[in-house]
């Protein structure tokens, strides 16, 4: 194997590690901006608007011929996709980050493939065949992942990193209250994010032009977030970005955290497939934990560590089962072509789940 072949082999790995680092920075900036009192819906509006402006020229030069295929039904579907995927989901997740921590929220976001898998079964877009190891692995991984989520919510444990010698009882109760509220918002975010996968899978069947659909979705997400922000907070001063941190946060999350990351995800999925891309999700949590402990001096508790480990184990079991099922499906399709048979297409629930910015892309 030559040097060029070796670089081509490792290039997707390096790209995904870079993407994880970018997403970790996005989550850290979100936490810092929220701590300074930035309005959550204003943050989402600016971010989605910048994303739409960034992706619009790409959609125009690469996919403008596909615009004639847009119908009223597809636009309505993209409007609904923007509502749940680019407006409600970021709001729930960012609110969860505000009440807990970026590291804690990352552990919850790792559960999204499992929630999507459950919804896909309910909507008959995914099959669970327990006769095969892949089906049993997906079921066991789902149960383990949900068990890890319960550990995250119900068991806090002692602080392991940045622990203080004396912690007031009132502060402990306050932290527990915030964690409970944040967990509810994060669970709601997981549910809407998983629902977005179901909707987007249906849209992709009729309009598989990713840049255009993502641009329209981000545009609707920005409009809906702006309307919701005005309804909940009539104070127009909240739309003024205060300080360098807030300006950097909206620009970086919009351009880099969504636009460039979207392109990187699309390229990696094309090169190695969705299972490979999804496997890097937990690395974001590790990087976020390192950055949050180093710069925000956030405490890491024993419950967060144990729950996160259980969630990651369950998620990888689900991904392994899904990858084996894909291999089996390809083999079945090959045999079916020989016999002129048909093969059912299942929902790719293991598409990239990379923190908040993944909700802005059609390949996540």
C-alpha cells in the first residue's frame, strides 16, 4: 500500500475527528453564551439564518436544476421538517444544555439513534428480526442504552472531577432540580430529533437533493424560531448581540458548525457509510468533557460517567447490529436480483448524530 493509498484510507478518520472537535467547540460556545444570558431562540434564529445563507449558493450552483421538482407537498414537508428539526429540536437541546452541562447533554444525544430505531419500528420503517444476531444485538443495545439513560437521570453520584471539599446542601438540591428540568428538555429534544429522522427519510425518497432541502429547512427553522422568540419575549434588545463571544458563537455555529460540518458528514457517509460516521459520536462527548472541565471548571459526577459508558455500549451494540443487517440486506438484494425478487428498504437510523448541529442537516 502506497503513501497515497494510506492517506486515502485514513482521511475519513481524520475528517471525523476534526468534525468532532468542531462540534465540541460549538457546544462549549453555546454553554458560555447561555451563561451570559443570551436568548436561546435568538441564538437558534441567527444560527439557522447564517446556515441558510451559507448553503443557498451551494444549492444554487449544484442543485438548481432540481428546483423544478419541488411541489407544494414537498415544501409543506420541508416546513414541518424545519419546525421539528431546525426549530424545536435545537431549542430543547440548547435549553437542556443551559440547565445541565454540555457533557451531560452529549450523553443524552447519544441515545437519539435508539429513540429513532424505536419510532421506526412503530411506523414500520424498520424491522426487528430476532432470528438473526443482528436483530438480537439491536434489541439488547436498545435496552442497555435506555438503562444508561435512567442511570444518567436517577443517579448523580459523587463529583469525580473538579470536586469541592464542602458542597452546601442547598446547592446540591438546586443542581438536582436543574438536572431534572434539563433531562426533560433533553428527552423532548431526543424525541423531536428522532421524529425528524422519520420525516426526513420520507422527504428524501421524493426529493433526494440534500443541499436544497437543508437550505429550505434552515430557512423555515430561522423564521419559525424568530416568530416563537417574538411571541415569548417582546424585548427587542435581546436581538442585539452583546460582546465578542455571542458574535463568534452565532457565526461559528452557523458557518462552521453547520455548513462545513454538513459537507464533511456528507463526504464521510459517501466514503464509509452512515455506521462509520455514527461511530464517532461518543468522541464528541469526550472532547466536550475535556474542554468543559478545563475552561468552565464543570464538575463531572460518577453518575454521569457510569451512565455515559452504559449509553455508549448500548449505542455501539445497536450500530453493530445495524451494520450486520445492512450486510445481510445487500446479500439478500444480490440474491433477489438474480431471482427478480424485491427487498424492503429500511430506515438508516444510524446516520450521523453529532450533537446540536446535526439537526440542521439532511444526512443526520
